[in-house]
């Protein structure tokens, strides 16, 4: 089976990570780290974690069943992770951030810098109503 993880084993800081829906709505993740490891069967696996405002994810997914994850490790290293496995904390106060964990459920799609910039330029950022921000 072909390796779907294009990185060597280790931990990688992500410059920017975005949850994106098919209708181009997005939420930014913070302090995103990706870990690549050997699963003991000779296959590289990847998982990641980030901080996110839970209320924004709830708003993002209100009308969607799935999302993709755009990962920017820097120029020349930009990827789209289609419908990753995502696990996030429960809904807390709207200003609360908690850990969101993710893992690929298929190969990463490499994006050249121009395509990544085109995709991110088309996004509509999810925001909370002012009464929910406090």
C-alpha cells in the first residue's frame, strides 16, 4: 500500500490550519501541531491537534455534514485533508477554546502555493453574533 503521509516521523508546527466546508465557510485553528509516527506495522500515521473556539465549530457545521482541513506548513508545503476524522471538546462558553484532534481518513492533497492562496481567498469566515462573543 502506498504511503499517504508525505512527511518523516516527527512533530511539525503548522503555520495556519483552517476547517473548511463545501460552501467555503471557514474557521481558523490555533497552535496547530501535526505528529507523524510509525504504527508498529511499518506504516506512517498522522494525527494533529489544535485549539479552536467550540462555538465557531458548532456554527460552521450547522448546515454541513463534513468539512476539510487546509494545512499550511509554509511555502511549498500546503495540503488539503479531505474529510478528516475530527474530535473536539464539548460546547462551552463562546469565548472558550479547547483541543480539536484530527487524523486523515485518506491521502493528503498537495496544493501548490497559488492554488492554496486561491482556495483561502474564496473563504467566508464564520463569526459569532456580538451577543455570543462575551
